[in-house]
C-alpha cells in the first residue's frame, strides 16, 4: 500500500473524529438533556525569552531547547482550542487543537479527538471506553486544558517526549473499582489500549535525544531531525526524510499498552504501564522508517505535609530500526529518564521545582551514528494568576548534556543550555 495513502487515511480518520467531536461541542447539534454540559476553551501564550547554548533542534541543529538565541525577545509561543461536550448522558466528546507559528505544519492542527463512553454503573465496578486519537495515560504533569501543565511551562523530559512522539489512534478500555475491604478511599483501575498510527515513534528520541520544551506534535506535523550524517543524500539511509512524521501507520500491525493505577483518595496515586508499538523495524513507507519502540513507566503523585505536592516519573525503554545482525539492529538504542517535582500553591501563587535525569545508550556500532547521551536538568517556576483568565509565569530552565553526536555538527559535546522565559497566558472559555 502506498505510504501517501496511509498518511491520508490516518488524517481522514482523525478529521472524521474531529468533525464528530466538534458537533458534540455545538449546542445546536444535539438536544441538551437535563444536566448535560458543553464547554469551549481558548488559550494564548506570549513569552519573553532569553536563551543560551547550542542552536535549537527546531532550527536545523541539535540543541535541547525549543528556542535558541535567535529567538530571544517577544514571541507568540502557543495557542490552543479545547472542546468538550456531553453528547448524551453517558458519551462525552473531546477535541483539541494546537497553534504554533513555525514551519512544520499549518498554523492550527489536531492533537486529540475522541469519544468517551461511561456507562451508568450497575455495581461497584466502573467502566470507560475511549475511541479516537488520544494521549496514552502517562503524564502526571499535563493535566490542564490543552494538555498543559499547571506546574511549569515546559514539562519534564519524559512528558516532552510523550508530546513529541506518542499518540494513540484506536480504542482504550478502563475498569476501576473501589476496594471496600480497604475503605472507600482506595481505588484500583486498569486500562488497556490497542492502537495504530505510531510506527515512527522512537526515531526522534534516538537521533535527537531527550529534550525539554512545551511543543506538542500534531497529526500533520513534519518534525525536523538533526542533520545526522547517515540520512544525508548519498548516505546509507537517505530514504529517510529529514523529518519525522511520528503519527503514521506503516506496517499495518497494531500496538498496545496496559496501565494499572492505585489511588488513595487525593493523597496518593501510583501508576505503572507497559507500552509496545510492535512496529516492524525494517518498515519503510513514504520515506519514513518504522521504529520498534517499547518501554516501562512508573509514576507517583502524593500530597506531602504542608500541602506540598510531589510528582515523580520513571521511564526505561528501547527503540530500534533496521536489520538485525550479530544480535543488534542497525540503530539499537535504550533510553532512560526520571524526574522529581515539588510544588506548592499559595492562594493565586504557585512555586515549582523539578530535577530531571536522562540518558541513552546504544548497542550497535554503526559508524557516524553515535546516539548515546547523559544529562540532567533543573527547572524553577513561579506562577501568579491575578484572575481566572490570566496567568503570569517566570521560569528558569538549565540543561546539562554530554552527547558525542554533537561533534558531527561542530558543536561542543558537553554543553549547559539555559533559558529564562517570562510568559503571559490568556485563557477564556464558555460553558453552556
């Protein structure tokens, strides 16, 4: 099957879901039954930036930050539109678009579009079915409107990568139950999904490494790769475009994930997941490689004494592309990251501190394709919301990385990159 047709088919499915969910958000589309709700929210971020370090990977180089010194000053950094509507008493529609002023797609494009069914409970068991395009249940940070983080502008390395490369086009089933024998505060849940359209996921993290930024990949984005030697014209792997289209189906085989959670009221949440896209690592369609990517993930969220919030996540995974020879693939990479975040809200103020650690190791010995790295990052964020519609944020981000592949681009292999970002977020919406 032609790769272009597959891109069009995936986009058509998402467009259809977007149309359905948009109808669900329109008050004239469905008769509003008693107790039904609909909402639409808009957000706009304007930032004053000061950055230092390597040129950004989004500017044709390989640095970790979204913005580099060439972007210093005032920037319109993000916009979003978030629809949600109760279509019936048990079916909810959700639709999310992101807007970025860059060259990787149209100004507006879709990041999520799904329907969610929650049947009326008839026992202590609760069920939920989600159908469409959605994020896998990983991030503990990105829980706000527009898949934003209420704690910082830029999420952790783990959740930055989730926003870059992971999306599910498929179905997710969730079962949950309060454990009466332990008291009503204890809830256990399991959710599992089968999905398509995520075969290139892994290529970006393998060839770029970890990053920390707030840009989410959308369904028609062409996310740029660093100018790595092996995909240049005339080189071994020049079939690969100089960009990744992460939300693409290549090998016609579905992937899956399974996730389990234990919640103790509002005081503690523990989450564990296994994810596997089951892609054929020799797959190639429309100048896009398929990457076999799997990982394990554990997350913990807790409320500490003094109403201090704690978030921590850990991810350990593998991604590979190419032929399997002598026990390794052409590109054979393991990746690991974890972070710890502390946050405290004071009325309309919030202070957050986060430490990230990240690393990558590779088993292959392919020349001119070194993908190992090791680093850490500190994020300090202060927020003030003078009203429900306005948020002011001051955020300091510092990333230290040792990545040998930077020498390919005449960049120092060891670098500390820094960014100071002052952000004004204007957010407004309507409920009906």
